[in-house]
C-alpha cells in the first residue's frame, strides 16, 4: 500500500480530485465565481488523460454538452454558481426525463440575480429541489469540509450512474475557497459505480424497459444500440407517447426508482447526539459553525448536539425524525431565510420547537451566534 | 457500386417499430427533407451504427425519431450543444443536427454561431420555413418584413436574418443552401456536408402552408412550392445577377467551402502537449 500524503487543498480542488477518482472523463463549463477553480483545474487535468474538457458559450450549452456526453458513455460534470445554475434548469429537467447520468456542481453564492458574487450563501437549497419545471425526483448532496467535497463528489457520480439521473452537488463559497489538510484515498480504494449497460444484443434492446430495479440499462450512443431519446413522455422504446397507461407508468417509475432507495441515499453525520437536549440541524458551511458551537457548548456544560445533513434531497426524513425525538428545541442555522427549516418542520409535525437562525448578508453564521441563540432558547 | 432504389433505402433507414403516420401536415416540406437525408446517408456509405441524429424542438425537431439511427430529440435551441458533447465523446460518429429556423437562429442563435466558429465536425441542417411552425405561426428571425404572422397581425416590422450568411461569417467550413423543391440538389448538398471535415451547414428552404402560407394569402402549398422553385437560383447564375434582379430570390448551392483547422485535431494536439508537460513534471 502506498502511503497517502496529506495535501493542502481547496474545496473546489477537492471536487476535481473526487471527480477524477470517480471516473469523470468529460467536463463542459462556463466561468463563474466562486466555481471557476473547478473548471480551471479540469482544463489542466483532463487533456493530460486524453479526456474531454471544453469551455462552452454559456451554462445552457455546458449542461447540454454534458448530457450529450453522458448518453455517449462518458461520466460528465459541469460546475457553476447561482446565475449559471438558473440557466441550466431546463436541461436539468431533460436529464431527469431522459434518465441521463450527469453531475452538476453549484457553488452557492449570495443571490438572487448577480447578488454578491464573492460572498457565501445557501439560498439555492429549494432551487436544487424544484428549479426545473414539472414534478421530478432529485438527488442533491452538500459538503461542509474539503474532505467531504472529495467524498461527496465520488458519491454524486456513483448516484448519477446507479440511478441514471442528474445529481446536484451543492457546495458554497466558503467551503469552495477554504484550504484544509486532507488525505486523499488511493484511487484504487475508492468505490466506483458504473451505469449498467445492456448485455443483450442490439436487436433485443428495449431502452426504457426495466427489471425490478426500475432503472433501465443505458447503452452508449454509437455502440450499435440504436434508440431514441426525448424529453417528451415516452414509452419503453423511447418513442413519444401520451397514452394514459404508458404516461402513468413512466412517471411512476421515474419517482419510484429513487423513492424506493431513500434509505440508501440518506447521508448524515451526528455529533454528541446521545444525551443531547438541544439539537442543531445544519449543512454546508453552516455545519462548520455548528460543529464549533457544539464543542464550545459542551465545554460550557450545554447538552447540545448536531445532526449534519450531507444529503439534502431526497430529504433524509428518517434520521431527522429520529433525531427530533425528545429534544427541548431544534435550531436550524442557514444562510437563507429558512429553506431547510421548512423541511424540518414538516417532519417535526409539532413535536418540538424548530427555530431558525438565518442570515442573508453574505457572511457566515458564527459559533457564538449559534450559542447565544441556544442560550436564549434554553 | 450499384445505387440502391429509394424503396430499399427507405426500408433500410426508417424505423419499422415507430408508429407512422408522421406528425407533419400534408404539403409540409419536412417529409421531402427526411427522404433526401436518408438517401444522402445511404449514399455516403455510412452504416446506421455510425450516425447520430440530433434535433431541437419544433416540427423540424420531430424528424430524427423516424430514422433508424441513434436519435436524440433535445431541448428547444440546444441541439448543437448536445451534439457537441456527443461528437467530442465519440469522434468516430457522424453527428447530424436538424433544427428549425426558430430553433437554430432565435433561441439557439448563440449556439449556432459558436458551433460554426469552433468548427467541430458536425452537420447542421437548418430547415427555414420562415415561421414558428409548431407553435402556430408566430414570426421567426427569418420571417420577411411585411409578412403577417400570429404575433405580427399588422405586418412584420423586423428585418430578417440570412442564416447561411450568418454561418459563413461565423466561420463554418461549408455553407450550402437548397429548397425542398430542388430535391436532387438538396440530396447532393447533404452528401457533400456529410463528407466535409469541419462544421457544415445546409439551409433548407421549406414551405409551411398551414401556419405561414394561409396567413399570407397563398392559395396552397403547391403555390408555395412554385415560389421556392422561382426564388431559388443556382449560385453560379445568382452571382452574375444585378442587385435589382436578385430581389426576392436567394442563391442555391455551395456558398462557402473552405479548409480550416478542425477542433478535434487541435484538441488532440492539446492532449499531446498536456501529457508531455506532465511527463516532464512541468504541470
Ligand atoms: C424554451 C422553450 N421556449 C419555447 C418553446 C415553444 N416552442 C416549441 S417549438 C417552437 C418554435 C418552432 O419553430 P422552428 O424552430 O422554426 O421550427 P418549426 O416548428 O417551424 O419546424 C417554440 C417557440 C419551447 N419548446 N421551449
Ligand atoms: S405546421 Fe408547418 S412546419 Fe409544421 S408540420 Fe405543418 S406545414 Fe410543416
């Protein structure tokens, strides 16, 4: 075993390392702060490997190119921030509908519109869920440290491949630009999942026919499996349909392939939950402050604990619900006006007090601010 | 090589499991283009597995589903971006992109000029029926001034884009134009585009009687066909005509054909340089 060296990396850099370890071999993007380092590093690394990097004319084009590449067998990724993420929404829905694996990194900055390009925010939590029109399933992951940037990027690719769906990695300006010491695993030690490809001869291939997994096998374009892909509702052959039975079956499967696997997609970490009376539920950069607040609070004799959410969508109902039991109160610190708190409230269903700590000024919530609020609650 | 009959080509290249009839109106030019395209594909010697057909949204966007190749019906205006991802991922595939004038020049205009500038080896077929057919005959960037449309009831007041000229200026390697009336020429130009290295554009003038002709008091699609016959002038003759004689007509044939460095070749060089610098420890 080769000894892995500790490295000093930025969150954005760790995303690139994670992506390459997961097998990313296609990147298309358009520059935007605070995500550009991802693209710049990709432009250095992918050509070295003979893989594809391209800077497109906008974010719509970037995601379009990634979806095309995904259908042609590539593991594709794009990275952007708020304004670009807004532009990507239509093609994001296309990837849901055509069941194309692709990873979209959104490094959140203060919005709406141009907002504060170099300031942190967490305002895109609900956009990640509902940004594209129409009801659709969604997977979104949210790192809070440089190490988690690496790990969750690998997970994002694995989910995209396994579920044949676009996956959002919701980072933020603070996590993106923080430098931390990380020990990256040896590439061989990284678990990498690849999409299931057809094993039958082309003549037998029915592109959207599924087995018990509800996830159809995806043939690479240009490998002899000639099939049709469309954003229209389609039948098992991929051909447009509006027949009630076919349409209903299609939508049911699209949701069920993900909702059936909620437990597999749940990703949380807990700190001091065993005897905790005051619970913090946090994610992304705010989870960093929350961790510090838990440490400080414990030193001061406060029975405080943290449930950190690494998967935001599908919302990890079960672990959140369990953590809510028997708590005096729950604090949800976030850099928006309560986008995740509303989800916690839905799960809470009146059991305990769910209190928000919200900020929109482009600065972090500090551990002291969290502790002050907890003391007031107590 | 014996030339296969049209029936053989149609049987070979159209999908048998796709439910016909197609979605287009009687008298629409899109069926003629479909025929010309599959004949050109057959004549090019490519097999069905070597071709991907990509389209945007609109009546023209419905063309690929009938052809028995890898076919991708994308989002409105974005077909070229998907095609770019496909071509870069699988350079050995021949990627043909079918778009309407609204698709290619309104919502997708930015992608069209950048694809032409980048000179990636794609074939763009732009069906210019001078209107938004699918959405009911609103004006498009190629609607002539003065025409009536469902959103220009009092006459259209904007000047029109010349799609071929835009692509030529943006840097496409091959730019050609035909009409669905001049179907032999259309087939030849499509074949030439398939064989051309670099970004090629074929603009196809096509009638939309349902949503353009009727609003502009044209008697029938036959009248619109006759108009295309008269308006389309072979470029060799067109060049010798005076400004006044050219009025109301447009040139047909190859308008631009030039050898330019292709994106894929240049990108391969980038990869070589990058690998070399890495092996020398310089990056
Ligand atoms: C983002 C978006 N905007 C608008 C539409 C509605 N729409 C569908 S087709 C079309 C225009 C089609 O015109 P054209 O591209 O010229 O193709 P044609 O139907 O004439 O072949 C429009 C505006 C859409 N599908 N997506
Ligand atoms: S509306 Fe126009 S373009 Fe569309 S199918 Fe009918 S004739 Fe053709």
